[in-house]
C-alpha cells in the first residue's frame, strides 16, 4: 500500500492583521491630550507656570482660550543668569499681569500669588544709573495692586498671596470694599511694605472662611485691626508685622479658633513698646513675639499652649524698671500653661527679663513647663563675664526636665 499522506493544515493568520492594525493605530496616535476633557486640561494648565499655560494658545483652535480658564495663577518673576525669561523691568511686569488677568474667564480662582522681586537686587543686576525711572516704574507697578486685588476678589478666590519687600514704605489708595467681603477666602497673605488704606467710615468686614492671615499693619490702619479679627471666626493662623510709631495703640485679637499667633515688632519704633494687645484665643497652641516686648493681657489662659518663643531685640539706653515689670505680669500669667519656652536675644535683655520675671510675686506655677531654652547673643558678653547671674524663677522649675543655655 502506498504510504498515507499526512494532511497538512493551513496556517491561520487571523491574528496577524489585528496585530498590524493595533501597531498602526499606536504609531499614528500623536496627540493623546486632545482626547482629554476640557476640565482635566484646565487642571493640568493650572499646575504649570503661567507663561507656559498661555503659550498653549497657539496649539490649535480648541486650545486658544483654554488657558484663560485656569484656577491657579502665580506671578513670580525669575531673576538671575540661569533664567530662561529673566525679569526685565517693572513696566513689563505690570503689562504682563494686566494682559493675563483681563483675559481670565473662569468664575472661580483658587489661588492668586504675586511675588515682586527685591528692588535693590534688581538694581544690582541691571547696573542701571537711571534710578529715577526705575523707582517711578516700581511705584506705578505697586499702585496696580489695588485694581488687581479688586479684579481677583470677584472670582471667588480661596488664597491671595502678595509679597513685596523694600525699605521704603509705599502708600496706596483705598482698598475696594469687595476685598474685605470675599467670603470664599481661606488664606490671605499681604506680606509687603505697602501701606494699604482701608475705608474709615462704615468699615464692613465679612471673611467667614478665613483660616490663615498674614499682614503688615501701620498706625493709619487702627480702624481695621479690631474689626478684622472679629470678622474671622475660623481664623487659625495669624501673623502680624507691625510698623508702629505712635504711643497709644490698643489692639484686640479675639479669635476663638486661633492656634498660631506671631507678632513682629522689629520694624516699630521704641514708642510701640507701650502698645497693648488684648488676646482672647483659648485654643492657642503656639505664640511667638519678635522685636519689642509690648504689653499683653490674655482674656482666657490657653490651656493647650505648647510653644512660646520670645526673640527680643536689644534696646539701647532703655532700662527695665518697675513700671515695665508691672505692665508685663499679664503676659506671664497668660502663658502659664506653656510646655516649651524659648528666650532668644542679646544677653542684656534676656538676663534682665529673667531677673524681672523672678521678682514678680503671685505668678502661677508653670506645671506643664518641661523645656526651657535660653539663647544669648554675642554683643553683650559683659553680662555673662561678671559675677552677676540671673535667678531662675522658681515657678518655672516645678516640672522642668531640660534647660538648654
């Protein structure tokens, strides 16, 4: 019999065309971003630098106005040789901010951040001799802060952060009423040597959701100080940089949810040492004082107080007398629940402070105090070299576990 022939089965290629098709689709898919919804693209654009977001307007008709709906906007000029687009002038910066802000179309703006460069640093980099034109452009740029804030406040912002540092104080016209009634604000930081004028008559402040407030305040802003704090029931973090030159300041800080209080009097005159702060913050956990040690009275002693920091500056020719001692008793009664106490400053002021605290009678015992840090500067070494040594207050040492000198 002839040998049987094996039946050869045909090779099936049905998978091959599909594989080729998938490969073809993959290589031809060059624009995956176009398949994303506008809402996601706007979120992505909100996370990149503003100039990069605006540059996407040339990609296609769909992208032309997409960047105008971003919800996070930050103007932080780049300085230095390594910058791709270094800061050139305040006039150009002002024009850029105006051009972008007036094109925004989103009704909701989560974050507005404006960071001005240091004028002195910019002068050194540009090496210009025309300082008159330079500072004229600077003043024109700073004057735009008010209309910029007014424009932003109508877009339900959650955070407004403006930073500007200069040795010269710049005064601005009245802030818009809408700014003080921006109910969506959660964070407000106006860290600038710019004297903002608030309306003196019928001042209305309504910031019910504000939790973090950083501000520079001047003598002329007495009308806003008390009203501002009372109108922020959810306030948790408060930093005040005060530039006071008058004698009779009385500042009430009433914030039932305040946890962090930082008061800076480094830029104030010696007259402000008589400024009185009345603090009603029962939930306070951290308290820091910089510069001059003013008068403090606590309506209710904060029982959760963990950290108190005094960073005190030297006062030439100022003598700590009995009047000074008696007016500071309310401060040391109010912080009697503190757990960690830090004293930083020149040896003269720190040792004198220890001496007068030890001499106060009737202060409560600091039962919670376990850590004490004393840091003397190097300018008044004679206080340490002589035989005079300060006396540690007995009411501090009840449960003290650590002293760092």
